[in-house]
């Protein structure tokens, strides 16, 4: 089995707990996430964003809270994560 298949299978099986799990696995995840959102504030306004590994859409939602007219395209290896991000 290819590595990408293993990654996809992992997220297909764990997607319901992703937001909780990621915070357990990555120390200071909330701080890191906020730093990403803060850095984007320093850029000139833009109208499109590509989110690679969109996951549950939490980061995309943060961007939309900062700039409501933003259009976001999200890509993820897991169809389950994409479905969750749409909700």
C-alpha cells in the first residue's frame, strides 16, 4: 500500500475526531493555528485562497471571519474531511 493511501485511510477513519485529535498530537496547535491567521492579516487583501489539506475547514473558517468576501478552494486527501469541511 502506498504512503498516500495510508494517510487517506487514516483520515477516513479518524475524521470525526480530527479537531480533538490534532490538538492532542501537535503541541501548541491552537497557538500555531492563530499565528497562521495573524500572518495572513499582514498581507494585502486578496480574493482567493487555496487551502491544501483543508481538513475540517477550521482554518478556512478563520480566514472567512477575517475577510467575508474571500473565495476558498480546499483540497484534501480524504473525501470524508472534505465533506465535513463543507458543513
